[in-house]
C-alpha cells in the first residue's frame, strides 16, 4: 500500500540552527513544518550532510522523492544516529522545515520516527555530564554554545556591501571541502580539542579536522609571511585568559560571515577563559577587516567540557558538499 504525504504548515517556536557545514540554514523556512509519511529509498551517511531520501505520494497519488537533510555524521552520531539507522524500505514519519528557495522537494530534518518506536532528532546530543576542567586543555563540545552564539556586526564598506549582495552559496569554498576560518570554525557545533605544550598550543576542531598552532614563545607575526586558511597565530596569557592574535589569512569568499570575504588585512583576536565553575570555556572574538568591514565585528560562544567524548572522523565528500548550491 502506497504511503501518503500530509503537509502540515505551522509556526514553530525554535531557535534557528547555526550555519551548517556548507550552506546556511537560511535556505529553509524555519517558521514552517511539513510532516512527511513515506518510505526510505536511500540513506547517505556522508559529510558534510547526512541525507535521507523518502518517497511519498502527493495529492494525485504520484510518487515524489524528498531529499531530507541532516547534520554531519559526528553530530548525528552523538544524537543517536548510525550509518545503519535506516535502510531502503523503512516506513518513516519525518517532520521537516521546507526549503524556502523554490518548489523542490528538499527539507531540513526536525525529527524522524518509525512504526516500531524509533525516534531520532538531529543535534540531540545534549551536554555531557558537567565536570570541572583543571585548565583549558582537553576536549570541549561546541554544540550548546553554537545555539546561542552572538555576533555584533558593524557597518560594511562599499566593497563589502557589494560582495554580500552578489554572494551565492555556490561561491562558498566549503563546496570544495575547504574549511571555514575564524569566526565560523570556533563557533561550530562540533568537538574542539586543546593541547597545551611548552612553546605552543594546538587547537583541533572536528569540523574538517582543522588543526591550528598558536605560538607561545614570544615571536611576532612574520613579515610577508605565507597566508593560510587559518592564518598565523601567536598567543599570550593575560592572567587566566588565553589571548590569540591571528593574521595572514588567505582570501576566502565567506570568511567573516555569510557573503563577506576575508581580506588581506584581516586581523582576529580571540580570548579564551574558563567559566567560574570551570565546566565551560568562554570564547570571545574581535575581527577587523578594513577592506570589507568599515567597523569591526565581535562575537562570543562557549564550549562545554567533555573529557569523555572523542573527536569523530570527518571526511568531507565534495559531491555531497556541492548539493544545493543554489544560484
């Protein structure tokens, strides 16, 4: 018997999810929900997005295949999903935020249920049991902080306004699996690991498996140094706060925020400190980029201490990353 699709559109009270690994969730109507009932035809456990394909029937009883988008595999895994959670033929009921850019059958998964009682949601990993950290070293989870991160945007230059106006997701370097620079990389809802060594600090991010080196030996930034994706970072301690100063970023089409590129003069200062109870790491950042921003931007997020969690593999699949690069 063919299953059917019922479109139940309504206002939902939810915090907008932060940017995903390639395109922004702005392409979805986060104020509307559809409930789809159908049969799984494909299940792709890949990065930067897990996709579930569900065949339903429209009002004319014609089969329609929906492409339903989830998070990358590390976040989905911590939310109870696995690469074998679904198989073709499974009957499911899925709540989704529909795509707002056109009539295509594409949605963002809110929840998925099967008749035998399996109920799954993305980003349901929650907080690990709160434990105090002895220092900034260790594994930290950015999921909860990403939900409430803050940005303070200043005015753009004429060049910045023009760049933002002409930006399309197909221009985003993540379409080619090129990692985000700061601030997006530190605001990502993934695990982060900090290793404190004698003359340097290593910061690893699960997203794209980025590793940053912060030199703590008193050196300055090199003159005419090589420009790289994550820039050149030097650090110092101000009391119990780690101050990271970074320059020499490569050009990046969406390096400051959606549609605002990195310029050659981009300069970032990050401040990391433990919360009063030592269960969180407070991350604040200040960004100057005079080529595109007439005024600096700033923001903040936090990471939960998660010593029992382990960074998961993140192999970015270019074919998967380029899906829905809307013009």
